[in-house]
C-alpha cells in the first residue's frame, strides 16, 4: 500500500532479537553489528529483547530470564551503549501488547496466511501451532509502530514481516482517516551479512534452531571452536578459490565463506577474491578463522564480563524500559483517541 500523505515525524530506529538459543555469526553480522554501526552514525535507536515473541514456540520453563540477559549482554558487548541508545525487554513495556490487539483488528487473515515464517515454524501440523505463532508478525508491527519507528535494521529473513508492518500502518491510517499518523517503516537490510548461510549447507541460512552445532559459529564459542568449525566448513570439489564473481556464482558454500570474510573485514566480495582468488582453502580458511577470532573474541569477552555482573545488565534494562515507556506512552494514548475508545 502507498500513501498520499507521508509521515513527517522524527526518524527513529527499532529492532528486536528473540531470547531463544545461542546467538550466532548471522545474528551478529545481520543485526547486532548493524545496530552498533547505526548508533555510532548518530541514529536514535530503540533495541529490544523480544521475550513475548519467544513464547510463541515451546520454551523451557525458567530459561527465559537467563536467555533475555544473554541477549542484553550481547547487545551491549557488540557496542550498543544503554546511555546513548534505548535497550530494554519487550514484556516490560505494556504498550506493545495493547497495540497488538488493536492491530489484530486491522490486519487481515489473508495477509498473515501468506507469512512463510509461520509455515516454516508450524511445520506439517499447523493446527497444533499456537495462535501466538500465527499472530507473531502483528506483535512485530506493534513493536515498531508503538515508537513510530521509521527504520528497522534486520537480516533478509525479516523482509516479509516488514512488508506486513507497512501494510498494517497504511491500513490503520486509512481506516481511521489519519493520513501520515504511522510511518511506513523501512528495512535496513542491504549490505554484507544480510544473509549468512549454514557452514554445512550453502543454501540454508545459519540458524539458532539447526540441530547441527557445526553449522554455525556461536558468539560464545571459544577460539579453538571457531577455528575448528571454519576448518570443517563445507566447500566443494570445484578446485581452489574462485577469482571472479562469475566463477563463484555456482559455489554457494564458497560464496558464503567469502561473504563472511567480507562482512567481518568491512570489504566487498570482489576485494576478498582479489586477495584470495586462485589460492587454496588451506590458505583461505585459516585466514578466515583468524579474522573471525580477531573480530568476535573481544565481543565474547565483553559478553562474559557483563554476564558475570547481572546486576549491571538488570539496571540497564530497567532504565531502558523507562526510556522506552516514555516514548510509547504518549503514542498509545494518541492511538486510543484515534480509535475512539472510552476516555478515562
Ligand atoms: P532471531 O534470532 O531470529 O531473533 O534474529 C535476530 C536478528 O538476526 C534478525 O534481524 C534476523 O534477521 C538476523 N538474522 C538471523 N539469522 C541470520 C542470518 N543467517 N544471516 C543474517 N541475519 C540473520
Ligand atoms: N522477528 C524478528 C526475528 O525473528 C524479531 C523481532 C521482533 C523484530 N520484533 C521486531 C525485529 C521488530 C525487528 C523489529 O528476527
């Protein structure tokens, strides 16, 4: 949907990460690193550990708080500063769920039925999936729009959910005759690292839920483990490193390793090929392992330091919730007026 009147409020970033499983290199390059880069470029940003999303799938009782703390620690270790940016836990700001209900009555069944993530996660037996899993993208739209965020840094897998957020915003504006009330949030997706693939299968994305540990590099892996996983990463039998992008095109596993190198080094794929094209994997893989360790180990170290001092994380999250609430509260009040609810 496009709009006649566009949003004219401030530009603001929102993004979220679920507290499920271990964070991996895909989460770092597709999300965390981008967050820190955007903060350093001067963007106002609100970053959220989305625990309400985490309960849409089966989860171990009692693990939620610890996993939430891990993500908070990773956000800060990757360079988000709780004084500059807002970092908080989703369930501590009630406006997210309130706006979700209102958006449930704006979003159409047909829109949600198209969501590929629901199809993937609900598997063959979608009748047994939670209603929350189906509604997941509506909560995501509420996360973004309860702050009237205009830009959303995420990995490529979230493109469809962002499109849905734009449709909900546009339809709300139209249905309640408030042109330009909500912005139509744009993804910040492009760039190296938007889609990091499994180390075992270059056609599958690196994922928290892959049962094969060797398919991903976790942020908490130690130096030896990182080196081991890269050494074991699948390549192919088509010879040495390609010299051109054309030569690399039919080699997804190799393209993934080159993409990882490029994203970590801040280089383009072409620059990596200029340096390593024609060389053997016996040269490239150790160089990649060294680079990965060099970039990730300071983050892992900081993450462990934060986790050793949970009180500091908890204080940062409490402050973040207060800051987030200060932005969301007047917006949800405005929404209540627009919808026409009883005013108390
Ligand atoms: P999740 O772990 O699903 O909550 O994802 C957190 C963030 O990491 C989202 O912005 C995802 O788009 C991003 N992300 C997850 N997996 C990958 C991947 N393999 N490559 C790039 N980004 C990813
Ligand atoms: N669905 C996102 C993911 O799995 C997480 C998320 C929830 C999110 N709410 C969000 C991302 C709002 C960006 C903006 O990665």
